[in-house]
């Protein structure tokens, strides 16, 4: 019996199917999906308890990229690298989950509202943003952006701010939408940007002006609240926008009221080289907490003057307030020989977690149950 050949249409269909399969494989290999290395995790157990009277270094990790201001959420510690970030278990320092891209570089990342929000650069622009659940690493949303390649990212409650020298973009971390954009004023360049409880603060250097221009914008609408001139001594830096909008010169801290920008009484800085250490600010209760050159100030929001001040190694755990034995609100302050629990209203000591060998300078503090997490410039340390 002679063998019969399939009809021509069968050969055509087969060839077309094979071609589509080859194209699909090539597209997948070149896609961001193939270039993504990510894991997820179970939610961590609730962190109960309080720091002990004496704690030791339980774990430590170095950072290969700039650490975010907001670096702890839902028991996870976010540590970035060139291609992505790792979420560590705050109790052990071990990896809980990670997210990395072989085809993109990290522009910036922040932990906010139970999410880790990151922006990646795929070519010459920071053009992809995503949010992952901080506890589990499960993706919540992804969207495209169009930001300069040198954009940076920081966040606070309900707000993610992406900044470059020419303008800012504000994202809703939960809903993934772009709330608003703002460019630098004509003839100006942004010398500093930050976001806090008071809003989005912009410090601009403008052509032909001997002063810097300080502006505060509403975090949700982008509406300008006020604009003030700040004398330019050659080393003016924007410190923060929590409770007060604070700018530092080489000699003073200049605080401004958040409602109308009224300049308050300057606060002299201790002697030192302005470039030696960072300037850090956060808010707790009604107070603005500012750290610079080895001193922590708790500033009154009405006057800008210090309610109290102490020598310190860095910024307290402002977002993780505790209670004293008398029921007063308190914060853990990193000091020379360990962490000191201080009454937020008075600065009086209410407890102590001593650390042999002390703490490095210039860090931010977070508390996860009995663990004190401390973040200097070059890494993260866990004390328990």
C-alpha cells in the first residue's frame, strides 16, 4: 500500500506553530520575566517582648547600595543592592525573600505602609516601578514611569517621592497611581528634596540669586503651601520635613513652621566639619527629632526650640514609640554605650539596653519586638 502524505495545509499549520513557539521562546528569554529572580515567604510570627537591659550584636549585614530612610516594615529589614534588594528577618538577620533584575538597575527603594516600593532603570531612565508585600514579597502592583536616570526614591506614610535635580514625582504606594509631578522653577535646579509629615519640601538653587528657595508642597495635591528664601552660605542642606521643615547651614539649624513657612529661632550647631556626618530628622508625637554632629534635639513645633537635647550616636526609633513604666510615650535613642529609652516629653531616661563596645555614629533606629535594628551608612545591625 502506498504511503499517503499529509495535506499541504497540515504542513503549513505545523510550520506556523513551530515558528510561533520559537518566537515565544525568544521573547520570553528577552523579557523582564526571564531576567527576574524573586522569592516569597510566609508572614513572620508576631514579634513580642521588649529589648533586654543588655543586648549584643545578633546579626550584621553590609550594604552595597544607599540604604533607604524607611528600611523596616512588618518585621522585615530591606537591604538594597545594585540589581534589587533583600528582605531580612529582623529577629535573625536571615533572608526571608528577595527580588532582583538581571536586566535593570535599582534606582531606589523604600518600605512604607506594609509595602516595599522600588523603581528600576532598564536603559537610561528610571522607568519601572513595583510594590511587593513587605512581609511576604508577593507582588502587589507594577507600573511604568518616565524618570531621569539619576532619580532617587524615599517614602513616608501614604507617600513615595521620586526626585531628580529637575523635578519630583509623587506616587500613591497603595494605589500605584502618580498623584502629581512638579518641575523645578524656571532657571532653578533642585539642591535637595525630602518628604515627611509636613509635606514635600524642595530646596532650589536659582540663577542670578544669592539665596536658595525653600518650598513646601502638599503631599496629596501638589499644591504649594509656601515659599521662603534661605541665605546661601555655600553649605546649605535640606534636613527634613517632619513636624518642622528644617534646613542646615554650616553653623545653624533653620526651622520653619509647616503651615506658613515662618522662620523660627536658629539653633546653633556644635563645632565640626559639616561634611563629616549626615543630618537626620524624623517626627514622634508632636516633636521634630533632629540629629547632627553627635547631638539629638527634640524640637518644639511652635517655636523650633529644643524641649530637650542629649548627646547621641544617631536618630531614635521615632516610628516605634514605647511606653515607660508610668505609661508615658518614649523612644529608644542610640547613645554612646547602647540604646536608652527616653521619655518623649522630657528626655528623661526610662530604660536602657546596654551594648558592649557602643554604636557607630550616624544611624537610624527601629524596634521589632525585643530586637533593636540600627542602620548606619554602610550596613544594618541587629541587637538582641
